[in-house]
C-alpha cells in the first residue's frame, strides 16, 4: 500500500468488483420498495439536518467508490488480493441476501427474516464489507478510508431510519428491535 494511490484505467481494475452495483439496481422490482419509501413519500421528512447530511454523505461515498473503482487496479496475484477477495465475496453474498429479504417480504411488513434476523442493518454492514474487501484487494487506502467514512455516515442516520420504521410498522417493529441486535449478533428470545 503506497501513500499515493494508483490511478490508471485498466481491464483488471476494481470496477470488476463494483460493476454489479450499476447493473443490479435497475433490475430490482418496484414491489420490494419498503413501505414509507414509495415514490412521492418523503422518507427523510423527520430526519434532522445532521441525519440528512449523513444520508447524503453515504450516497456520495457510494458514488465516489464506484467512480474511483474505474481507476484503481486490483493487486492480482498478491496477498492483498487474496485477503480482500473473501471479504468482498462475504459482503456481496450478504448484500444479495438483503435483497432476497426485501423481495420475499410483503411491502406492508417489515423485513425481519433471513439475514435480518441477525442484524437490523445488514445492508450497511454488507456494503462496508464490500468496500473493505475492494480496499484490501486493491491495497488502496482510499477505498479503506471510504469504508470508514461510510460507517460514520450510516451512524448519523440509522436512529432516524429506525424511528421511521417504528412509525410505519408499530409494535411489530418494536418487538423486532427488542430481539435483534442493531449491527450484528444472535437474536434474543423474547418471552410473550
């Protein structure tokens, strides 16, 4: 890892790890949009200025990582690549599981099955793993920095998102919050 990041366009660059982000999103069926995030609804209406800043920042980091991936070469055949690849793949598999959860849950219900049993925020966790994996596989401190910044951006608005889910889904979401860790862990048994 060098202080000055590599910056060159090439066939074997990190874009190979991020191109799916540009391909997948148009293919996501409209019926997997969570309740309260439909077109025309203002999901962020109750967000504070700081929370809106965190949400916008996470979107900017997401876009920057895709753009930067075009210019940073993978460190093929090195320990960096072989250490980063499994981290990236773990994040990618978790991210796919997130969308399976959305696709298999009715829009008027919270997503609480699958990977959502172990984390209330698996989308953020999987994206961080993806960014870290790419950062390691490219030996790019810029990608690793983007990962850290993404974590902080998520921390700014996750409370507001959960308040919104409580408002939309009520007691069902409150029970889910009581038994499921915010970031990662085993679900708790909740007596009725």
